[in-house]
C-alpha cells in the first residue's frame, strides 16, 4: 500500500551566496525593507514577509559542515548568478518600477506573461537575477 506524500506548506528559507555580507544586507534592507535578525561573519538571516527567510552566505563559508548546538548544518553552496523572484500585488507594479529607478537599480527586463502576470528583472550587487512578479506568472499563482 502506497502512503500519501507528507505535506509541505511553503518554502521557508532561500539562500544566496555573496562577496560582502554588509553590502548585500544593506541592499536588501534598502530595496525590499527586509530586516536582519541574525548576522555573523559567515551569514546573515533576513526576515521576508510571509514567514520566509532570505539567507545571505559569504562565499566559501558553507563549503564545510557548520557545527551548531544540537548537530551540524551540511555543506552547501551556489555558484554563479542565481535567481529569486518575489511576489507582488497587481497594483504595485508601477510603484516597484519607480522604486527601482529611485534606488538607482537598473531594470534589466520587463516581461508580460501569457497568464497575465508581469515581471521586472534586475540585479543585486553580486549579479544575482532578482524578479518582482505580479499574479499570473504561474497557473498556481
């Protein structure tokens, strides 16, 4: 007899790997209003609305296991320019485009999707591809 797959409710953490933690933290605070609730020389954990966490890891600091109280965190790393998309309400698209311009963040692309959503693409200081997208990008969102 086959068991049902255990439930997953959302993505809790997403990681990016950066050269300069302070520079990246300031960028995400300034552009998105995220708040850092933990930072050391290895990483910075930032609160993202919706009970999510953005983890910024300094390059090379996650190549070995990280001992913590109760066990260890296995090694992990991302190389090259990675991608993250943040959901925004329909009515916030123009405000986001203006906000990016005011913050001196170059808009790389504006894309209209077949299901009706629109995405704005831009880069963070480490060259990661960031996106803000209205509903209609995916059939389930």
